[in-house]
């Protein structure tokens, strides 16, 4: 039996993995390169990992590409991330042959018009794909997402007594998706950074010192192996 076959058959996959792609800047600094070079390397890792997740049959992958707080970074760094996003979107044809369904989550309104058009094209173009469902979080913040959900719920005129947890979930960007089971954060940081804060209430977490550009399918396999030893009780016994 091939190693790949063994891996897919003998272990339980989470339904939904979410990744905080952290450490690009430090990866670049270690090499005396500009931070933007770290993001270029990080974007390559992102594509490799998304393809790998698709190959092993993962249902959902959600990656944090740009947060509502990342606008505070120097303009040239923000521009470099937006340009990488443009490159990725122009190259999105590549993902089509992989049968990956792409969705962008976050407040997309402030993005440049050409990016918004490319996003629409990418989502429309992959809407019938039946493989991995890939969510890319851009201008995403968990508190912002919950605030928007509350605004939508209030505007709908629903009576307060009818509001349930499901009402909140249904008004988030991830409406209709299963909550992430497993959150991965590389780069030695141990925090959630406003990522999927409602959805990750019962998620399992995996942290590693590896910087995102150095993250490989081997690290992912190691993480999944550990996930297989976790006992999820969801508040029960
Ligand atoms: C965090 O590392 C990373 C980001 C804020 C940007 C993530 C972007 C990419 C991986 C590339 C673009 C993505 C797509 C979808 C094309 P950091 O810069 O905070 O690293 P540091 O903590 O070492 O400074």
C-alpha cells in the first residue's frame, strides 16, 4: 500500500481545517529579504497546502490571508499582499483543474474594484467544483463578522426571543458550513488573532514553531495525526 493511500485510509480527517498563515515576515527577515518576499513564499505554500488538502479529500479549508487589522501595516507591505492576491486570482485557472471550489470571506467592500471583479470571476468559475471547499479570508475579522451578523439580524426585524445560536451562525460569512474542527497556527504564536472566534468555540488547536513558508504537507500530516488522538467532548463527558 502506498504511503498516501495508507494515510488517507487509516486516519480520521477533520471536516474543516482553518489555518493562520503566520511567520512570513520572520521567514524573510532570517534571510535578509524584504517582508514582501516572505509573503511571496507564503503564497506558494498556501497553494501547495490547498492542493494537498484537496488530494487527501478534506472537505473545507479556511485560510487567513488578510485581517481587518492588517491595514495598519506599511502601505508597501499591504500593496504587496494585495498584488499577490491579484496574481493568485489571475492564475486561478490553475485551481480549476484541481476541482477546488473557492469562496472569499470577510468584508470585501473596501478592496480595489479590479480585485472584487477577479474574486467574483473566481467564485463563479469554480462554483460547480466538487472537491475541496477553500475559503480565503480577506479583510476578515471575527468581531467585525459578528457585528455585521447582529446588524443583519436586527434589520430583519426578528423578535429577540426567536434568536438562537443558529441565527447567529446563519448570518456569518461561513453560513451553511460546518464549524472548523481543527485550527492550525504555525510560527510559534499562541493566539487566535480574531480568527473565526464564533465558529471555533469547540475547535481543537495545533501550534508549531515552523514559519508558514516552511510549512509542508508533512507538518499537516503530523498535525492531523495529533488531531486523531484528541478526544472531543463538546462540553460532555
Ligand atoms: C502573517 O505573517 C501573514 C499575513 C498577514 C499575510 C498572509 C498572506 C499570504 C500567505 C499570501 C497571500 C495569500 C493569498 C491567498 C494569495 P506575518 O507577516 O505577520 O509574519 P511575521 O509575524 O513573521 O511578521
